[in-house]
């Protein structure tokens, strides 16, 4: 099967345009990014994903910046170039400094290294951590 093409606003169904409009209004954008254009191939997935992201990434017990930093960390671990780029841009917009990014990358690397060591040695969890 060939890779689906992105759906532009001009070619979008009314259902997709409604989601695109909400994304652009919520994020103060002139156009949606490629992630949304590709998800528009399945309007139900597009709508569901946007609703979830809008809810989960909103300010709450964790700030939007903290949520973007967590998103970057997971994206690095999952090797998602697109998500690393888009969430790094969002984190910078939310106040991430170059120093914060450098520390984040150090923590990501350390967590991945120690996770692999624990997995390799099959280290049991200490009772005090239960």
C-alpha cells in the first residue's frame, strides 16, 4: 500500500476542516502541521487524537512546559524525529532554554542507560521502593 498523502485545508472534508479550525484557533496558527494533515486521512482518528492532545497537554498539575519536556523525553526514547522536532519547538515556545534542553538530554541518556543495565542484570526492586 502506498503512503497516504497529506490532506490540505482546501481538500479537507467539512468534518476535517472543523478539527483543523480548532487546532489553528487553539494554537494561534495559520495552518496545521504535517502530523494533522496525515491524520486527516482518517477523520475519526484526527478528531480523537486532537481532543486527547488538547486535554492532556493543557495546563494542569504539570505545566505545559513540563509536559512538553516529558513528550520530548518519550519521543527521544522512541526515536520519533518528527515528535522530537515539533515538541522541542513547542517547549522552546513555552520557555525551554538551551540549558534546560541539554540537561533533559543528559537525563534521557542516563535513564536509558540505567534502565538497560537494570534490565540486563534483572535487578529486583528493593522493598523500600514498593
